[in-house]
């Protein structure tokens, strides 16, 4: 091997060592951050799994209390969040209504920290109970922004209960507009619209 080649290799080695001296602290810091992120993710996953398991256990306990007819079955769900806690609270509220404890059911539904996908269901059930217990205006306000067929129908029901038939008719008509022609709920809403003094929308003739 020529002397020039040895000098080139020595120079290259020096450059590598200089680069490492300059950049090694950053590389080590980056690896440390990466390992910390992985550890943090694992910790979060473990905590999340533990919370879900606890919520499921609370859900099961609440259902058992409902079936046994015990007082305040919703207490088992206190402090829990997530799908299981929401479903459990909905089941508890249903049992409370069936037992004639509507105000207790309202309290249960108000206390739910619902998951986003279940929030409309919670609001719709709560609105039904509010309208049935003389709180129709609150029910109407609660359903603002719910433009689903059921949401519009329940808002119209609350407006009827609040003595506002004209506004109710408009909501029933909107509900019919968003529903499919073959939707089972159409006939029920049409009857409510007529009871509120409205006319059924004309059905377009097919060619």
C-alpha cells in the first residue's frame, strides 16, 4: 500500500473521529429521547388498558346492581370514563325510568362524560326525559346542532311540549327531509307533523 494511501486513510479516520466528537452528544441525546418516547408510549398504553379494565368492571357491577334492584346503581360508575362507563350509565338511567325514578335518571344522564360517538345518544335520551318532566325549553336547547333524523324529531317533540307548534312543524319537516324514503321512522314523524297541524310534504313522482 502506498504512503499516500495510508495518509488518506489516516486523514479520513481523523475526519470521522472529529465528526463523532462533534455529533456524538446529539446522537446520544436523540437515542435517549427516542427510548423515552417508547417508554412513555408503553406507560400510556398500560394506563389506558388499566382504565378500560376498571371501567368494564364498574360497568359489570352497575348492571348487577340494576338487576338486583339496589339503590343508586350508578355509584359504581362514579369517576370512570370511556365507552363502558357511558353504556353503563345509559343502562342505569333506563332502569331508573322503568322504576319510576325519572329525576334520578336525569341526574345519571347529566353526570355522564360521554365518548364523542355516544354523546348524541346521551343528549337525545336526556332531552326526552327533560321534555317529559316540564323542562321542554332545556330539551330544545340541549338538542341544538343535532341534525340527525332522531335529533330533529325529538327537538320537535320538545317544541310541541313547550307550546310552540309552528316551530315544531318546521323541525318535523326537516326530519322528514333528512330521512330516507323507506326509513321506518317516517310514518311516525308524519303522524306527529299532522298532529301538530302540519301538512305532509309532497312526494315527487318518479318517471
